[in-house]
C-alpha cells in the first residue's frame, strides 16, 4: 500500500501587490525525497518554502500534512526574543535526553551555544537556526540557503549529515557542489508554476534550456497560426459572415492565449567598467604578521599578486580572511612585514555585509545618492561607465522592474540585494575587485554570468568565498588560512588545493615529528584523537564507499555498450557525467577515510 505524502499542496495561489506570485501550484513531497528547489531571484522560492512550512497562508488552495508528521523550516531571520543564548533558542523544542543532538550539530556547524543573543552576528543566528532544525530531526526539513555563513568545513559536515539522514528535505541553494551531491529530484519554480524532474540538480541547465526551446517553438507556431487566421479574417469574412463567426471567435481566443503567456525575464546586462590598466605588480606582501591579543591571524606570510590574477581566500569562519584582505589593500597595517601596492590601482569593493546599501531607502535613492554615480542637478539619472543613464533603465539591466525602483531595499530578497550591489559596483571603473562572499543568495543563472564576466575582466580579483564550484571556475591561486597563523598559497582553485593539501600536511607532520623527537620514544598507545562527529563519520564511510563503488560499476556496465553513444546520445552524456561525479566522490570519501584513520 502506497504511503501518504509527507506534504501536499493543491491548487495553491498567492498574490502580492496585485500580481500573482503563484497560480494553481500542485506538488507533493514523498518520504525519502531529496529535492532541489530552483528558480531565479525574486521568483518566490522562499515564499513557496514558507507556504510549505505553514508560515504563510495562500489565497486559494490547500496544504496537507498527515497527522504525526513534523515539518521543520530553517528561518532566514529567526525570532529569538525571550532567549538569553543561542543554545537556549536552539534547544527550546528538544525533549530531555535529546540535547546531545544539538551538541553534535553545534560542533559540526561551528557555533557556540553559550553566545548571548544580544551580541550574536547574523551569521551566528543563522547557524543556530540550522543547528536547531538538525537537532529537532523532523520527518521533512525545509532548508533555505543553509550554506550561507558556513565555512567549507561546516558545509562538508552538513553535506555528510544530509547524505546520511533518513528524513526528506527540500533545499534552496546557490552552491552547485552542494546540490549536485545531495539532490535526487528538482523542483523548478518558473513564472508562478512548478515543474518537477526526477533527477537531481546535476543537468538542470540542460533541462531548462530544452524546456525553453520547446516553449519558443510552440510560441512561434502559435504566432504563425494567428497571422494566418488574421489574414483569412480580413480577406474572407465578408463573404462568409454568418457561418464563420465561430472561426472569428477562435481567432480571438488564440490572441487571448498569446497575450496571456508570461514572457521569461532576460539575462542581467552585467559588465564591469574597466579602468586604465594597472601596473604589472598589483600587491606584494613580505613577511607580514597580524594578531589580536592571543589570536594569531598570520605570521611571516609572503604573497605576490600580479595583474590579471584571481586569488581566492579560504578558511574557517573567524580565521581572518577579511582581515588579510584589508591588509593587502592597505586598509589596515600589519604588525610586522610590509605591503606595497602597485601603480594606477582603482579598487571596487563588494562587501560581505552589504553595508553599502541603505535598507530603509529605495533602490532609486541608493543609486542616485551614491557620490560616484550621482549626476549633478539630476535626480533621475546615474553615471554608468561614463554615460548618464535613467535610473529605471539601468535597474532594468539588472532585472528590476519599475515598481521595484521606488521600493525600499529591505523589501528585496537576499539575491536581489546582491544584484543591486553589483549594479553599483559595475557602474564605476576599476582594475582591482575585492569580492567578499559575492555568491551568497545569487541564483544559478546570475552566478554563471558573474563567472563569465570575471573571466573576461582585464583587472585583478581578490575573492573570499565558501562556494567550492565558484572558486574552481574563477581562481588561479587559492590562499588557505588554516588557523594558528598558518597561511599557505596553492596554485589553482579549490579542487587543486584539496589535492595538494594532503601531501603538504603529511610533510609538515613529518617535519614537526623530527623537531619534537625525543631520545626515548613514547611507546604507549595514543588515545583516539577523533571528535564524536568524526568517529561517527569514520563508522559510516565504508558504507558510503561501498555504495559509490556499486554505482560506478553499474555506470561502467551501462557505458560499455558500444552502440549507446549513437543510439541514445543524451543518455550517454548523462552516464559519463554521473560516472565522473561518482568517481570524484569516491576519491574524496577514500581520502577522508584515510585522514580519519590516521588521526584515530
């Protein structure tokens, strides 16, 4: 007997500001579902998730959750009134004896339960909300951008948790690597409708383009039919007026159908304004060091950045990535060593906190009040790449409509705020971009475009990001801040860093062992050096490896068919892509198992 869905939405409609956001949505979430919810910024993904959670009520339609099923939702801005610490909030719904689950989540996600709510940052609050959801262990988890404000170690912990959980979940995320690993089906929210594909996020772009190509073909066919019927109406209606009134009505219906079709939004017209070329040397840091009290950020670090380099800075939250960026650009001085900047530098900054946007003011005012964009004596225009542009016209380049231009910035989604900040950044000339977490909240299409633009940018880019796929696509050098003042530069992106890190760490351990060698070596067996989470992971990894090996064997059997490529080219491509993904996951799992075994 088939089980009832964990969640069912039937004929759901919702209107905001006179415009329908959703129109007759039907969808179900079944036991074991692992769903990616994708769509453009502003398409309503977060609102749909709140409808699924029961936090927002629809204008029409029904939401059904069977008795005894709990649905957990990770709030973007959790309400913590009445709680003293993050731990009090996160444990508020746990039964006695379940606190251990919160301890595991807190350790994995990197937040301190004892932190007072009054002094907690937005990122700490988000991590506490995520830990709360994980610890409560609902049958269905709804996660809206869960990787924002997580460092890569915490993202990998969350990936492992979600990979092993028996709960169903729906994910909104911009992180391709995260979605590719975890999802088995895709929900695509597009112009108020939901489409479902029984494959994970991997291959979503191909599916989207195929769907749009089919739409364009159908629209073209409809246009031709309307044109032919309109010609007949002009030439033949007078001779056959009575018996052809039905055909005239059919023509009116065709025109109504065509006018009711919602056009897709185009691509944002994003482009950086290129300043005069900088000198070949952009930044040279020699022997720099920085500490705040007992906390050492870095010591004796050298780095040379040349024109055209793309340097990514990675490491745990709070390790000092932004501090290092500020030192390299001369904003703060190192405690020791020197930093010299090259000639003719014009710097543009994309800041993590979006502090350069006034949330209470409108989009219009945020642009026209910017001293670098203002046009003297004209409050309707902004200066963009040396030319005056009307505010609304420029905002439309970044996919904002005229109604949004007068709305306050605080009404925008996180991704829309990021697009607005990019609009400000791209209006001014630069040859050195400082980008601190630019990928947070951006939709996949905007991320693709940003990657292409950075690839074509003639200047230099310094980037802080926890998005592994984005780093792989953009960075030419990865600088890893590994804690306790240890900073290392690696050629290439994130994957290159991971592959090089193991041998370097092994060499460092050997050198440390030599330095600390005693005349009489201690022969007692060392205690297990693993944390609780690491021990659990070590226990589960053999099963993960076995599963991946079985999937790889099946894919190899599929691709062994010599006729597959000519008979089913799409299936062949999907098979080869999946094989490469599984092989990469197997290599990562084996490396993780070896590292944990060695640590144990």
